[in-house]
């Protein structure tokens, strides 16, 4: 596959740069960074390793639900096009394409991701696995708006998987889902993956794996900042902290300063003063009940057609349609 087949989706609104996010998030209290900066080459490889750990259940749970219910989802949605927001390497969705082929349903898959290398890899992999599948990659940032996504001439299944909806606060999640809803016609559908509230011990273990991959993944964002804004973070002066905030029903990942320290942000002409024990929040991962995920979808203009959660209710896979269609 050549780069020429990549369609670039321009942003429809300004998106803060990494420097903007560092100024806004690190130079004020409480300190935080958006999780999208985890995913440089090393961070992406570490996340793949995290997904293979025995503690990290979400990937396995969602993959099992997709495999078990792919035919039901495809029969109900009958997609001529599938657009996946934040597609990554698309490692879980093969059963959906197999179901399309079994139902003799020609389908065009449009993975939408910010990383060109990932899109090229995904397109080559899927084209080799599914001869009847046409892959049209879209390169862009879905947080920059969906207004410039191509309008597709047929039934479309929009997908937002991986529990990524949990990385957004309630207003931001409703805003994103509402944007997807605004793109949709009455026959289009949304397939959404959402992690579920469960025993705190299981949640805490999933983000504190014994092999240390999540800790390395979290700390790696400091290396990203060192390169991007000429900072001098010393990784051994920070530790990984992840815990379940039961009141907010969310996992929080933090980097804790182990000493009182000053960090120079050379590219910004700024310095960061951190007290011993002070933290930088790097991610939230919200966990949903059946009621809270239904309320979220309803607020964005959707109604649920299918809700699959498996025998243990670890994870939810939801097929939703426009509520007023």
C-alpha cells in the first residue's frame, strides 16, 4: 500500500499543541497531561505489551465480545462502510469483517488514526487477511472534529472501541458522541466499547501489572516531553501511581515526584517546580454501569439496539442507532 492512498482529514477546529497542553496542564495546579502523548513508538509498543499481561482484562474482554457477537452486529447494521475512530492496529475486529464476508456484504473499512505508520501497517495486514475488504485509511485527529470526514454513500457503521470513551469527562464524551451522531443518517449505527465498574482490586491490578509495563508506559511520557519541549525530566525521580477513584468511578494514572525538584522546559523558556509527593495526572479511565453508559448515549442522541456484556459483565459492547431516526 502506498502513502498516496492515505486520505488526510483536516481538523475542523484548533487543537492545542503539545506545548500548549504543557503550558496549560503542567504549569498550573493540579498538574495534568492528556493521555494522547503516551503513544510515541516506545509508548505504543509498551501498550501492546500491557494488553498481553494477565492483569489487563479490557482488551481480552472486548475481543471476546466482538468474536461472539460479530454476526449479530453486522446483521443489524448491514454496513457498506465501517469507520473506526482511533483505530490503532485494528487487532480485535477481524470477526466483523469475517461476518461481512459470510453475509456476502461488500464493505469498505476506513481506519481513522493520527499515526500514518500505523495506518499503513493496518491496511496491509487487513488487505492480506480479507481479500474482499477494501481499506481506505483516514489520517487525522478525531478530537479535532469530524466535520471533514468524508460523507459516505451508503450505510455506515461508526466504531469507537477499546474503552477509549472512558478517557473523556462526561461533557467531553457527550460532545464527541454528539459529533458522531451529527454525521449519521437514519440507517447508520455506532458500535461502542466501554469498560464496566467492577471490583476495585481487579481494576487496580489492571493498571499496576506485575511486569511493570504500565509503569514504564506512564513514565515514558516524560521522555516524550524531554524530546518535544527540550525538558530535563529525570525518570528515576518519579514513580507510577494508578488507583481506582470509587467516588468518580474512574482509574487515575499519576506520576509522583519522589523528591522536591525543578524541571527545565527549555523549549518553552519555563521551569516546573515540584514538591516531593506532588503528582501529574496523565490519564483517567472511567468505568461505567449499564445505567451510566445508557445515559451517556441518550444524552448524545442515541438509543441502544444491542448491549453485550458477557457472563461476568466485565466490559460492554453496544450497538446504538440515532434516537430520532
